[in-house]
């Protein structure tokens, strides 16, 4: 098992390496890695600008949080069992039918709905005053990531133009079409942390296992949202850039000016 990461710079480098390898291999697992790289850069810059009450603590949280994804990906690549929620996301990567947004949401579903709350609770173990002390910085990191949403939508739109049309027409495509709300997921992550934090080790293991099963069930709904919606998404999929390497580059690629 690769050693844990200890800095945002190291995290960005690790994610870049994953995305680059996926680009070479035409592997759609690189979509989430590319998006995560961009998000990690925003978090690092936010820490440097002093957006958080405790920058070093936020860096530890971000690294611990990311470590759960990196460990799951490493186990998947080694042919070992992964958390169920990550397993659904990884299994979808070779499949042609999901649109780019679905691949991204499957990763975010596992990482935010399971990993974020658990990581916050584990960081709270080392903080005098426990979990409540983390709340402002937890909300701030979510606000920071919310600011990134329009830029992410712009990048997706360059390779998935019909999803951009759906955003303009209906707004909030991920919630209206695929029933996934980032705001609700982040709120749920804090509730996970509140449930998880006071438990002993066996209780935490049981809670994590049960949570993972529930989120895996939701992941299957994200991937297979029903015949009507799946058929509605087909024209968008046909209009998407079919070159996996191009999509990864677009998700990583430069910020819009202005």
C-alpha cells in the first residue's frame, strides 16, 4: 500500500499522475481524478489565502479525506475488494453508456457521501473540543468548492455540449436529471460525521459498512436512473467527445479568464 500523503502539493502530484496514466490508457477513471486535481488546487490556494481558521488542520483533513479515495483506487487496481460505493464507480468506468457527468457524480457520491464525514470525524479525534470546532472550516471548504461549480460546468460543457444546453434550459442538471444534489450531499456528510464521531472503533466499523451499503445503492440509481431518463441522456452521450484523453485534458485544463 502506498504511504499516506501528507501535503496538498503531494496530493496534487498524485492526482496528476493518476489522470496522466488514465489519459495514456483511455481509462475513464481519469475523469474523477482530473476533477479532483482541480478541486485540490482550489483548496490549497484557499489555505494559502487564509480562508480557514486552521490551515494546517485543513490540510490534514484534505489529505486524510483524499487518502480514502486513493486507497480504494489502489485496491481496485490490485484486483482487491473496495468499499461498495467506490466499487460501483470503478465498475462504471469501462461502460460506454454513462455520460461524463454520471462518471463524475459516481465518484463524488462515494467520496462526499461516505468519505468526507468519516474523515472529518477522524480529524476531530485530535482536536480539543472535538467535531464542533471543525464546523466553520468544514462549511468554508464546502463554500470554496461551491465557487468552483460554474467552472466545472464550463469544462464539462466543452466536451459534453448537450449537458450544457440542459443546464441553460433547466438548471442544476445533476439534480434535475440524475437526482444528485451537491449541497444535500455536503450537508449529509456533516451528519455522518456527527453520527460517527462519538462511536468506538467497532461501532465506527459497523456504521461505515452500513453507510457504504446505502450509498452504493444510491450510486446504482445515479448510473441507472430509469429507462426514461437513460433514454433522454442518450443524445447527450452521442454528442460528447468520445476521446477519453481529450475529456481528461478538458477537465484538467485552464481556467476561464474573467
